[in-house]
C-alpha cells in the first residue's frame, strides 16, 4: 500500500474510535500504530493521550523519590556512563545507614514512595537488599527497585521482603540492536526476567531508549506492539544522550519530540499504566516537562541522592548536575490544572 492510500485508510481511525479502544484495552493493529506514529499530527496525538490520562488516571501527578545508592556496575552497555570499562568515573557505594537516613529525610518531605537504583553491583547482593528493603518498609513507604537482572529466586525473595515495584527497562525490543548495545546479556534473558517479575506480582516497569544509534523508525512500532502485548504497569521512555566515555560518544542525541510522541502513544495503548517522564528528557529538553504531563505522563521521579554522590551517577552528561526545582515545578503543574501527590499511585 502506498503512503497516500495508507494515510487515507488510516484516517478512518477517528478520535472516538481511538479513545474507545484505549479505554477498553482493545489492541491496535500495526497499521493503526504506524499511522499514529508516522503520519498523525503530533499535537492531536498529545491531546488524545492527555484525555485518556485524565479519564483513567485522573489529574494527579505522583512524585516518587530516587536514591542512587551505587554506581558500580558489572555490565558494559555501550551507551552507559557507569559501564564497567569507564575507568575515568569515580565510583561510590552508599552504606545501609546512609540510605536509611536519606530515606527518612525523603519521608519527612512527604514522599511515600522510594526508588532504589544502582548499577548491577555484586557487592549489593540480594541478601543485603532484602535487609535494606525490610528496614525501609518500617518507614511506611512503597519501594521500587531498579537493580538489574537477577535470578528467579532472588526476585521472589525481594518481593517477599516487601518490594512493591521493579524497574527493568528493556531498552529495545529489537534483538540485534539489544545484543549490540548490551553485550553482557541477551534480550531473551531480559524478557525472562520481566516475566518472573510479573509472576511474583511486582508492578513491573519497562521502557525503551529513543534515538539510539542503528535504530530505525519502524522499530518504534515494534516497541508499541510489545508494550500492548506485555502490559507492563510502568513505562519510562528516555532519549539517547551520548556519554563521552562510551563507544557511542560521537553519535547525536535522540529526539526529545520523538520521545514525547512515544510517551503519548504508550498512554494510548496502555491507558492504565503509570508513565513517568524520564530524567533524560528533562535534561535534554527541560522546556518539555510540562508538555510531557499534558501528553500522557503521570509520574515524576526527582533524584534525591545526596549531592556528594549524585554527580557520580553519570549515566549521561548533565544528569549528575540536574537538580529539579520542585517548588517551581509544582506551581507550573497547578497552573495547567494538574494536582500533585507524593503518595503512591
């Protein structure tokens, strides 16, 4: 089918049909998603996603505080600044007592969800994490872990200890691209881990990198089809930002606007999901933060790691220095009719 006929046929996908399918969990075809991604006017897609967000999630933006407790990583992903072979990075590990003190400060600010994130650090084994989660649960918080690939029994133990959510981004659903980007693992293993997390009842979070080298536009349709089949409860897409001490240093950044469209389309195919805006999007295009909430996002996760460590969690340039002005953000959200809440969604 040529482009003209394709667009003419797909335009029959009206606003009402899209909203009905989205709200009722009816799957979109590859043809429909291709039209929405490549040919539908972006502002129209954003408005649809915003309407669906309001109908399914309300007008509340949930805040969750991140603690990045270790930047050691055993993996050598091509795009990541904390990769194993980056010898120029100063490494750190927070101790349990430090993490608990920071968590108490976060709770005192009103947060009721804490996100614990690290590289795949073998010193922070599952036994240590289980003990930490149990202590943190005494603060009356929900816990999200983002600590990479583990075996099935480790996920079971972490869930039993009280972990509520687990963020394990798949980065790309394209097997060849995944294998190139992540030489220490495989897409098959990543999907197996995600299915184990679902099995144990976690709220599971995934997400792709937008604009990574070798990525083709049609692969974004594959991403959306994967999401509507897998049905994760959280999805966080972020644009690629090249780090100077990685093999991808000379490649251009991904498109912030393409990231925004992927976010909006994710809201359309997964109306019930929690969609955070990524720190990468905030760093690359801070002017789009409010726009992202009006295009389907409903979660914001400020990095509350102590500044003495934060600058060394150097996934990409600008991340360590990024410090969101929460008061200003809260005011701006309220001006566009969005309410904010620090408790879990």
